[in-house]
């Protein structure tokens, strides 16, 4: 069984949390939080992809 890469797992959960918060922000109809969480979600996703690409 492979070892779990804990930092990458936590970053993945953080990305999912950002997009869940986008949905919550849409429910509360707050455009600033919608934009903030979308930008944070894509930013963290970009960091995760760049770290994963650098490990190969």
C-alpha cells in the first residue's frame, strides 16, 4: 500500500472547501465572497498542480 502524501491531501481538501464556500456565498448572494473564494480556489489549485508537476 502506498504512503499518503498528507500535504497534497490537505491542499486538495482546501481546494474543495473553497468551492463549497463559493456555493455558500452564492446562497447568501454576496458577490465579494463569491469572487474571493473562486480566486482562492483556482489559485490553490494552480499551486497544487505546479507542486505535483515539479515532483515528476
